[in-house]
C-alpha cells in the first residue's frame, strides 16, 4: 500500500478532515494535501509527525531482491 493511500484511509477512519489532521499533527494543510496526493519529495520528519497520530512511523525496511539463480 502506498503511503498516500495509507494516510488518507487512516484519516477517513478517524473522521478527520485534511485541515483537522494538519492542525492535530502540527503541519500545514498544504503538506497534508501533498502527502495524500503522493508527492515523492516530502520531509520525513513531517511525515512521521502525521503518522504518529495513528501509531506509526516511517523507517528503513530491507528490500527483498530476486535473483535468476
């Protein structure tokens, strides 16, 4: 699942508008809109501010690589 879809679904689940989510997370409305639209260059600290409201955070995960062995 893409991050933009995840955030939008979580926001709808708790019945928050974009402006309400922005205010609760301490980020700007423009940031929330860009996050939910899938903008690829966003500040990770701000993404985590938003995700923390839902009990999540972004972190490194190992990429599984497939080989032709």
